């Protein structure tokens, strides 16, 4: 796995009876959501021999009321006190270079498991932190730094059997993509940014998102994991959406296409090249269809199609879940071989399209007799078609049994929103 | 990680000087490609202290000539002899239930690392094999059994922080999807299947692909890893594409949509439901745009958008790469902190669209003076637009510097194939 820079190990080994001690720096949208996720997961984890205890939370403003399941006396506003906490795992979710770097170095120096979502920190000091981790037998994970909830680094590192891809490209900044989607819909930049902030996808200052610096930091980390080039050495040709993002959107629209802030790194004969820039992409392509705060990576492994991963690239729950995945990675308990859920037959009420070599009236009649809601959907060379809504498969099958030659009916399920 | 059913461990621990001994059952499209991948990766792996040695290859026909980098005397046609080989890792790529199950049990019983791409085997005996692995301290991995090169199980298991999704759906059979794409293009079923076979995406007998049994086996494994329900207990409501796949395609076409063989499992109040069936999906949706032999999974985690992964779902190289990823997973060596590649500035010849508040002639003239190939692309409220092809960023920037107020130009890169 990509981000376990030292061999994974069980920091809390032999500690099935002692809870895993977690220290969290930052209690904003992501940190707060992580505390709620940890609280919800704790019973299940304890049952698997992995009890958790959040021993320290570092915050900027101690007086602020917070809706998180952690006792107030565990909060501190003092970085020195936080760093001194005796924790097995240190999670950093404050962003920026300092005091994040100080927290990272202190945690790794004493052999802890350090998890961060901080792309600026990893892009600037990744190789130094990895070297420190290797030297001290600590572990470093930063999957949450790229892609929000999208396991971009995990896929790059774990799905290619250790081989290098030819290129990786994608949309790595959810805030700017949200803004572009809103501009396409006719909103102004101010209105788009306001909505992104209200929905928790943008900070008060979104300039690092809009000018491409955030995506460039993430791309440097991608280039590190994909090609082995030191992140702090990656030379990113970077241009952002400012000052006139709406003009960029117009340029793409004039071509019947869409504008995206595309990050790309590729291996060339000369070395690894990297760029973040406004790019006109096909409206019906994978990047053109990546909307709102979604992120997407496409990995060119030289196969018949790129390997891709997409999903929510911003927001508290996806990012906190990515941190939780990193947090638990070195401590995976064996899963029970005994199943934990029951399987039942699928007979939900769904929608269907039915074709049969009979007149529409015969099809509609068979449905009516079985009290099914059906509407005619046309005729064709193979007979007539009806759409039947909100009915379980067995009831539909029974109704069609009333037709002459029911085995000649052709039936497909209708995805929600189609027809 | 999802498929490490026992805690990952280093089977070859202390064996930095002794090569990792690999036994491979099956030397068809996938097995042969795996041997070539292993050969290509061996120098890099040896440099990282992980030398490999393919000690035994099980084949049906010993006389057949094979273009693989393994000495002929290591081949055997005898299952008993193969099972008796002293291997650290046993890879099974023959498919079907027997002798695959015998090979799996023998490998796990003596504590080896067992890797398989065999969905039928894992769907039928997954929990028994996992229990055996746990009892004997062996490891079992089968990521390659679902999704071909798409790390579907890895994403389900590693990206949700141990939480259960609400539902997982997708296209899990590359052969049937290839056939559907060709039928949409007007081909007959026979012609579509013939082409799939020539390209290595379909076996001689494609009935398990077309009737949904192959996808149902994969879905049972997905349901196991996503929801903890025993794969052999999963009740799949299954209908395939036969006897008249072209009529199903027509039904979807009549609605301006596309037909796909969609596999879905979901948690309901009553339990886990699962289905594989012809489904009409939006032409411009993620599943409708999944073409040819591609596979795709969409994981509904309750977030603002589903988490998705897609890529080549069939073919030798992607599937063999997935097996190689599984094979190496327990033996991950620490990555060197020292960078292994050089970063260079990106100044490749690319295509661009330029908008500027000047007349088209002024823009074209600036490009012509710099000897750039530019064509007018229209006028708008913000001025004129030109498309400039095959030019490096610095040359373009220099050319535009000749304009009055060059800082008012708006420039986006043009993705290949757009405009």
C-alpha cells in the first residue's frame, strides 16, 4: 500500500486490552466529523479487540462550544502540551505548515503512527517526514491529503503491482470544481463561492483553491507516489482560474465543451512533467462529467482503458472517512470468518420496461388484471413496449404469465430517472 | 485492506537472501501475462531485497509451446506434483471449482500465501477458505477475482474506514459489456462474441458471461466484503442477456438510453438484497458510458456523490497486474525515501484556446509572427478566440506578449479530441 512508508506494524501490539490512544490536532469541519465517526465506530472496533480513546484534541479557540463526543478537559489550546500527549496515533487536521510540521516531527520521532490530510505539509516536507518515519520505526499515512474521500493514492500505489503508470491526470480540487459547475449554470463567482462555503466545501480564503496551488500540492504528492520523484522537487506548470473564471468557462462553452482545472503528471523521456491548468475537456467525457465538489483521477497504465477513481473530493464526512481509513490501516484486525449479515431475496418494488410480440392492449391488459401500474411506451419491430412502475419482480412475472407465450417477453429493469 | 483475511505477515521473513518461491496454476492469457510481468519486475524487486523464483507452473497440455520466461522443466501437468511444490506463494489462475479448490486448500493448510482470480471458487467456498487461512496463519487474497484491473474490493474495503456502504452497484462482467457495446453499434451476437474472443476478453464458452452467472459470483464476493454476508449464502435475483440481447438493446434505445448488465447489492431493513439483470441506464451516466470490456463499481456510502472505480475489466495485462498486486501485498518492502525519478519543467507541444479583447486578425497576426499554427475560432462578448496547435507553453506566452495588454488574454489547454 502506497502510503505505509515503513512496513505496517501494530503500534499497540499486545494491547488488545489497552485502548488505542489517539491525539487529534484540529477540530473544524473534518476534525469534528472524525470525532463523530470514531464515536460511532468505537463499539464495533472494541468488539474486534481494538478499543479507542481520544486523549487530546488541539484547538485554536478553547472557549468555542463544539458538538463533538469528547470531554472538554481533553481539549487544549497549547501546541507544546498537545505534542507531549502520550498517544499511539497522532492525527493532524489543521492544515498549513506550522505548527503542523512540528506536530508531525514530534509524533514520528517517538515512533507513533502519524496521519495527516495536509497536502501543503506533505508536498513541502514529504521525503523528510518519510525518512524520519523509516528511521524511528514510525508510520506515516496521508491518503486523505489527495482526493477527499477518493482513495486516489491507494489506487495508484496498490493497483499496479508496483509498476509505474505512464501518466496520472484528474480533478484534485473540489472547491474550484464546485465553482466551475456553478459558473456553467450562470452563477457569479461570488455567489458560487458563497454557496461552496455554506456547504462546507470552501474555506473563508479560497485563493489557494482557485489559483491552483492546492491542486499543485496534491499533484506533487501524486507524482511522488506514482513516479518516485520527491514532492518538494516537482516542477508544476501552474495557472489558475483567476482573474476571470467566467471567461474560461465561456471559451469552453464556445466549443461545446467544459472547462476543468486539470492536474496532470506524466513520464516523458526527459523526466517527470507536471501541470495544473484550465483545460477544455469534452462535455461527455469522464472529467467533463465530474461536477460540483467531486474529484477524479485517471491512471494511464498502458491498458485498453485508464483506471479511474472518483467521488466526493471535499466535505467533512468523506475526508474524515479517508483519515479514519488511514488511522486504522496499521491495526487491521482479522475479520471474522463468520458472516455478520443475512441475505434475503431481492423483491423490492422497482420499475421495468417490458417488450412482447403482442399488441399494446394485450400487454396493458395483463398488467391491469394484476393491478399493476403500466403505461404504453411504443411499438417496434419486435412488438409493443410498456413501462411498469413500482412493482416487485415476482408480481410482474405473475402478471406476464397471463400472456400468450410469456417466454417471448423481453424485460429490463429501469434505472431511476430514465424514461 | 479487504482481502487480507489474516493479518498480513511476511511469509518469507528473514528471506532477503532467499528468493520468494512462487507456484502458478494455469498458464493461459492471464497466467502467461503474469509470468511476463514477474520477469519484468524481478530486477526492481530483487534490488528491494525481494528476489522471486517461479518454481512450478501447472498446465493442462505439457506439449504446447508457450512464450513465457520460465524453463520448461518447471512445468508440470500433474496436480499432485504441483500441490507438493515447496512454494511461499501459490497463485491459482485456472478457474472452475476443481482442481482449483484442492490447490487452494493444500496451499492454505500449509500456511502459504494463496492468491486467486477465481470468482466461482471464492463465491462457492470463500468463508471456508478464509477460516482455513485464519486457522493456519496463511493469507488469502482474491482482489483479481472482481473487476479485472479495477481494484473494486480494495476500494470497498479500504476506503470506508471499516464502515458498511448502503449499496454497491456496477458492471462486473467485461465480456457481456463488450457484446452490448458491439450490439449497440449494429453487430450481431455472433460477430460481437467472435471479436471478444479474438481480443482475449471472452472464453470459447461465454454462456456464464451472458447469462449473468459470472457477474453473480462476483457480486456474491462484493456482498461478502461490503456487508459481511457469506458469499455462498447470497441470493442473487439473476437474469441474463439471452436469448435475445439485441431486443434488450432495442428496448433501451427506444427510451434514448442504454442497456447494461447491472449487478447490485444493497442493505435493506430485511437484509442484504442482490441482483444481476439487464438494466436500462441513462446514456450519459457513469454506467451508460462504461463501454467495451470496462468494469465499474459505484459505492453508495451516503455521501454527496458515490465513490466509483472503473477501468479494464478483462484482458491479460489488467487481470495479471491485479494478481501481481495481491501477490506482493504481504511482502511490501519499505519504499526508499530517496527519490528515484527527476522532475523537469513541462513544456511539451500541446493545443490551446486563446481568448483576447482584440480583433481576430490581431490574435492571428501575433501567432503568425511567432510562427505558430493558429486558426480563428469565433468571436464573443469578450473579444475573439483562436486555437493554437502543437506549441509549447513558453512559445505561446512569448507570442501573446506581442499583443497590446497581453495580460487580458484568457488561455486554456485543449484536451485531445476536443474541437
